[in-house]
């Protein structure tokens, strides 16, 4: 795409707009960084001869095409400073066009591929903005023409950190829509997709090929912030501080900083651009050293995919197609331009792989994420154990698939710990298994019940048999492998070696770690429905698969990780528990010596052998955190009530002694440390109430930026605080924490998936009639009574149940109707009394009743088998039998049968809850 042409001669011929007497404290307009502003008569411009043009070929030879891989290039780290609105905007204000900033400056740091380097800053008039074309001419024309003799490249990489904030500040932002694409809520342009023609008084125009890169897509996960990235590169961000104001105040008032502290403002602004540029140079150098091309990738995971693809295509024979189940297919397409058919080779999925692709996709699940305890835990030494390199290690277990030998099998012996096997399996675990391991997918996520039907992979089937589960395969298939060839293992080992050589805490070391870990995700990309916003078409669309997406491999990898965790969790001593499980680790009060005792498990040993081959070290787990008292509420919702005392040899790291998973709750930006974030979350939990809403501050989203021509400013909205249990397991041993007075309980697995579904539906119905918080045992008992009433009936009988005392209300209605219509052994002619007397008799039996209740019941038709068998109902019926000796209760009560029956109100002794109570 080409945007509007720009005339290089006319844009910057005038001197900077500043009077000679103006102080340097006042920012100049369109000024080059470092020049003497007061005496400057220099001009910022470009000429046609300034640019590099590819040389003409020798006579008789074809001109070699210039590509982004072989052409000289210019890296331009860029940034903007702006003054945002004082208050976060609302949705209506965004739609009204009020989500705008006042642009204070555009700054850059440029470096050409032949080493020419310069930087600059310019400030538009108040309320004005530069176009991207103008900014690039400013960059190109800002070189010191006396010292910079190298030609200007026409291939430009514009590099920013979180471009979602900076790109919209260009005045022609909306013109870029057809060229921009979005990844993870930020902007990029790839492959020189943006073309800008620069016109000159004489001669042909020069075309600039511009790509945009966002460093946030390329930074290691532990260093996402620009501050952390700068520190990693030994180029720290500037701290804004003056005699009168601190950094936080100046950041919010950058217009004041620019107008009153120009030199500080300028240094701060350009340093941000410098960090982006220097990081971009690191990425290009790393890619060239490993791929042989001066390409600037878009994401870290794309680097991993490119490296893996290159390695597999260069083997003899090439292993790429065999590993991912492809074959070459030659096809003919007609070219209108050439006027004839052209042969084209396409890579397509092998028929046998495609045949069962949908089934193996159903066997793919993500990480295991569960909360096993609600509320404050008991004080102990709690360790957060994580698997070392969980997903890269699981990938490395995979031998080369022999797709043509794939076979259907129902024999459980065919499903070993390292088998590429997939099955639709019916299962039932023994009642003593605390942490069943076969996943069952529901609309509310994955659960692990004692009994049911699972689409899963071989590692978990192998583990389920070890735990004593009864299994029957309804359908299954196995893909044999060549265990002598493990393509992922060779690739991972190479990356681990690169990381070790670079140093684990260096920039490149973190690069290699992130690339290693992120490559797995590409095998699963696009398998499960995930819709992303496509800004070019202004619509959401399914996320496309990656070049290495493969359901068979992704299903095995995730199953292997869950299986290793499941083996460890179920191997813990009976007096130890798991507080929560998150993806590749779990929080437990098991000691390190007890963890070491788990190393005899078959899955553990397999994992350990692979770790040793990859790294030389067979260690499987590590301690990530240690705390003394945890708090939990739902999946990925944990905090710390008493911090731990874990130290590294050199320094104590605060985050190691605090476990904090916010469960989707936004924490205010000013809560910077883990301790302050944790305190904020803990306070929310204990002081929540049914009507509690929290204000969420987030940046304006891509869709709103594009639709309403908005800038990236803070947006505010309110959402109900969600810190209640998610019911993925059944409550067990309900009690009260004596220190806080808050409800607490352990949990056990559901018997089957229907119990979970019914409990979630019941909770949703309960809160729909008035939101509640489970903060006390009384709160829990009220819900349990409602749940038991509902769960002990069929779907038709559940209708019109009251939230409060619905079981006794249903009994009252049934008794009144039966008395009137002569049913259930209590005809009114056998027991003559007035409506008032009948009501008094029911009330004396524990069923609140008045005369109008009786009269209303008399008007209704009698429906048998509609009363739930709750403990309160059975107690009331027992008392009624003294008044009605002929009462046939079975005509009233719903039959207590079926495996889905479960009573939340049932009291059970839990040894871990006993610890909470000190008994």
C-alpha cells in the first residue's frame, strides 16, 4: 500500500520556529536534537542523492531483486510523549471523540545497517500533529550532513515499545488502516508493506518501504516493561525528578516537564526511543546469526518457528513434513498475467492425519488449573513447586511420527507413558483418589471427576491405570514413532545450549529461554476456537493455525505435563495436600524430602531422563515461592496472608515469598510491588460484599481506536467483584477460620461431570436472584439448602423453587394439596379441620404456614414426587407422621436414585480443615 506522497523539498526548508532570544527551557518546534537552537539557521531536508539505490546490473544480466533480507536498512527507534486527559474516559466519551491526547513531542534514535547513527526530537505546535511521512522525513533529514556521508537506506524498520500508544498520534493514522495489522492488541506492519513516495523537484520519486515492529512482542515475558528492558540492556530509563516534583507527578504532567525542564524532558524522551532501537538491533543480529538473514521478526515465537522449520528442512532427509504430517501436492493454476497454467507445489495434510484431526483436537486440553481450598488456609510451610521447562521437555519426548502406520486400537496396553495415543475413554477412579487425572471438558472449563468420559492422550491414560481406575476405550488410535529420532529434542537441546552460553540472566539468555518455551504454543495455535479482532476488516475472526499447528503433537505435550503433575500430586503423603494447581506447578505443604520421594514415579523418571539429556541436569522441579499462610478463592485466584522466608544466596527476592494470582482482578497501577498488590487483593477478599464493584482501568482497545479515531488513553469501567468459589470441585469439611472469621473449606472431586454442571447452574440461579458472598458458614448453609433442594429433583420439578426454604415450601404446598384432594393417605374427611387449624399443625411440625398458604394449596392440583429429600424435609415428615399416621410420604418425595445425587449440606470431617480449627 502507498500512502499520500510527500514533497521532500517543501516540508522542512524553513528554520526552526524559535526566536533567537528564546531560552533553551522553551522547547523548539521541529528541532534536531543537539544543535545550537539559538543560533541555528540549519535546515532539515533530504535530497534524492542522499538515498541508496540498488546498482544497475552488468550488461546482459538481470537486475537482482532487492528484498528486506539483503537490502541496507535503517532502524528507527521512536516514541512519543503526550499529555493525556486528567481523568480516565468512559465508553460514551470514547464514542464522543473525547479520547484524545495533546502530543508534546516525537523523538527517534536511528541506526543504519552500515553504522551511521543519529537521534532527534521535535515538538509540534499545540494541538497539531505530524503525519508518519513528515516524521520519517524529519528523521532522514536530521543527520549531520557534515559527518554522515553514507547513503540513506530506503528499507526502514520503525520500532516502538507498545505501538498501540504511539502509532495513533500520527495525524494520518487512519490512512494506515489497510497496511497495519494487529497482534496481541498492538500494531505492526510487516515486510515493508507500507510504501511512501518521496517527491523531488527533479527526477523520479524515492519509495520508502516501511515496516513497524513492537518490541513488546519480542521481549522476554519477565521483561515486558520498557524500564526492565532498559536495565537488561544497560540503558536505564531516565528518572524524572526535580526539586519540586517526583517522577510520578511529572509523568502525569509531561507538558509541565517539557515547558519548564526541557533538557530533562528531552533526555527522558529520547532514551525511550534509544532502548527500542538498540533492542531492535539485538533482535536482528540474533536472527541473522542463527538464520543467516537480516530479517526483523514480528514475535519471539515466530523466531522459534522459523528456526525449527529451517532446521527440519535442512536435515537429510528433511523431517518437517514427516514430523507435522504433511505431504507435497502439485497443482496447476492459471496466471492471467502470463496467459498460461503454472505448476505450484502445495504442502497439505496427509490423508490419514486429516482423517482423525477433529478427534485428536478434542483430546487436546490446556494446562491443569484448579483451586482445591476456599478461603484462608492453615499456617504451615507452603512451597510452590514448578516443573523445569515443562512444555519444551514434553515436546522433546516425542519420537518421529510414523503416520502411515497409525492404527485404531482399544487395547489399554497400547497406551504407554510416551505413546502418541488418543482415546475416547470411559473411566471410574477409586473413591480414595484425591486428584483424578482424566480431563472432562465443560462449558465452564476442564474438570477432573472420579467418573465419566474423557477424550484424552496416552500419558494420562497410563497414569489413570496406575491409580487403579477402571477404563474402557470406546474409540482410540495410536501413532507409532521412531524413538531414535526426536526432532524437538535436538532443537530444544540446541536452544538450551545457546541460553547457557549466553548466560541465563542476560538479554540473549532470556531470549533463548522465551523462544524455547513459546514454540510449543504454536503447535496448538488455532485448535480451540479463539476469535481475534482484525482491524483491516473491522471484524473478529478465528485465529488461524500456525505453520506447525498439529493436534496430535499438542494433545500429547499438554497431556504429558498434566500427567507428570498428576503423578506427583497423587503421590504425596496422606497428611499433605495441594492448595492449588496452575499449569505446570502446584502449591503444597509437602516438604522437599517428601517431594524427592516422588522421583520413583514412571512418568517422573521419563521426564527426568529427558531433562538430563537436554540440559545435563536430571532435576525435574524447582521451588518458585515459599509462603506460610495462603488464601484461595477460585482457579488462578490465590494470595498470601503470611509471607515466606525464602532467600537466594545473593539476595532476597520479595516475589519469591509471596504467591499472588489475581484471578482476572485488575490492580491499580500505583500498586507497583508484589507486596502492595497482594495487600490490595487480600483486602478486597475479606471486605467484599454482594454489591461490591471495582473500577477497572485499561487502555482504549484497538477496535475503539480504529472506530472512534481514539488515542491510547486510560478507559474506566466498573465490574462486579468476582471472588467466589468456581465449584470445579465439591466443598468438603466446611468451617470457619478463627483468625479472620471467614468461611473456609477444602474440596474433593465431583463424582461425575453432571454434579459439577448442576452445581454451577444452581449457583448461577442462586446469585441471579440477588448476588451473595460466601463469607460465613451461615452463607454457605443457605446456599447448600437451596442447592440440595434443587439437585434432589429432576429438571421439571426444579421449576418455581423459592430461594429461601424452597424445600419446606414445596412440602407445604404438596401437603396442603394432598389433604384437599385425598392423596398421600391424608384425605380431609379422615382428618377434618379448618384451614387455620391445619396451618397451625404444619407450623408445629417445622413447616411455616398460615391460613392463606393452606387455602392457596387447596386450589392447586396435587403433583406427586415433587418434594426433595432434604434433611429438613425428612425431619418435618417425621413430625407430621404423629398427626397423620396414614401419611404415605413416598407419594410426596422425589425418588432418591441416580449417581448425580449429591448433597452440599452433608457434613464431612476433613483432616486439613481440622488443622485450620486446631484439632
